């Protein structure tokens, strides 16, 4: 169990700052496209959108571009600043996008925010140190008939336990030594794919097209993956059962297929259990 007083957490916000330094319009478009595809709509006009763990702020921006009234918060001060930076760039002085520092585990803080039509928390709740409490809190934020769009790391059994140790080691290491953890992981994560691309006569094809995955960057995603701690995982059926028992219907699912990525879920709060 993560001890918030003694265990070191990954500085997500610093990584997001680097990511934003190289952000392109194409990435913004890809982020918006992914949100539209997953939510099955091009517009969120008049909808209340909560971004729990907004990170770079890219998906808050995408939701605002789709017309939503957005509330973003993140635990990491630098992530909050990243989200503010994007807002200042595209929606300066806009009252329909609010940003704060907040904790997904803080029930009292969340209770004061009200309910939302769309609650989005992609790649966040497994990094809080208490995933099931965070999942429960996210549930409380969803209005009747509202949508909950989350992604949670896939439980790979023994492999997940090994990754957890690697992540803890990375964060416990002095900064100057972190490369000794990062680079071998980088080779493990990208070596096989790079070789496959070469053999297919399409060198670096996957790397070059990575941007099509939510507008993300392969480089900063590797750092996020290796460093991302605290770290918890869940099997797709565990997350399904958790929300099914709370009266949600599963609308859309993508699984990591046994791999190390995130399983993604769109749930609709139906208020009854089938
Ligand atoms: C992997 S990033 C995902 C960012 C963004 N949701 C996205 O899809 O790009 C995880 C984010 O969750 C934030 N986070 C971690 N624990 C949190 C908590 N208890 N409350 C709110 N945000 C948290 C981190 O600071 C980080 O910005």
C-alpha cells in the first residue's frame, strides 16, 4: 500500500510541462477526435464536464472545444499550471472553464463541486494511492444518466508486480541515476516494435504514428509509464463489476489485450442494476 507520508510519487506535472513545450495543433485535433469517438458525439454544448487529474489539460481543452462547461483539477501543482497554460492560450478569461488544485481522494472537496454530465478521468485513479476509493469518489460526481469515461491500468499479474517495483525504484533513485532505470525500460517497451517495423520495411512507423493515440507523445508516455507511481491495476471484469453494482451500464470498452497499457471504459449511470 502506498504511504503518502513516506513514499515518493512521480512528478507527473514536470513531464506534462515538457510535453506541452512540443504540443502541435495536430495533437490537439487528435485529442479532440479521440474524445468525440469515445463519447460518440461531436458536441458537448451545455454539458458539465469534470476532468479529474487533468495533467497537461489537453482533454479539458478538447472538451471545451466541444462546447462543454469544464471543471479541471489535478493533485500535482505543475499539472494544474499546465492546464492553466492551455486555458490562457486558447480560452483566456473564459468563465466556462475552471481549474483548481484538488485531490481525487478528498471526498469533502469533491462533494462541494456538484454533479457532472461527463466525468473524465483517463489514467489517473490508479495513480492516487487508493484506487477503489478514487473510483468510488468518481462515481459520486456523475449525475443521473451521466457518463463516466475512465482508463485503468490492466492487471498483468506477475508482470504488474515487477513494473510496480521498477516504478518505485525510479522514484526512489536520485534524479541523476534515473536514466539507469528509464533506458532499459525504454528498450524493453520500444525495442520489439521497432524491430518489427524495420522488418516490415516501415522503419519507426509505430513511433511516427503514435500521435494518433489521443495526441500523445511516445517519448513522454514512456517516462510517464516508467515513473508513474503510485501504481495500481485492475482486470477489466473487476472494473465492470464495481460499476455494474453501482447501477452503470458499460457503453464502450477497449482492453489492453493482456498487455501493459490501460483498459478504457465508458459507463452510463442508469441508476438501476440489470
Ligand atoms: C497519467 S496522467 C493523465 C493525465 C490526463 N488525464 C490525460 O489523460 O492525459 C495522471 C494525472 O493524474 C494526476 N493525479 C494523480 N493522483 C491524483 C489525485 N489524487 N487527484 C487528482 N489528480 C491526481 C497526476 O498528477 C497526473 O497529472
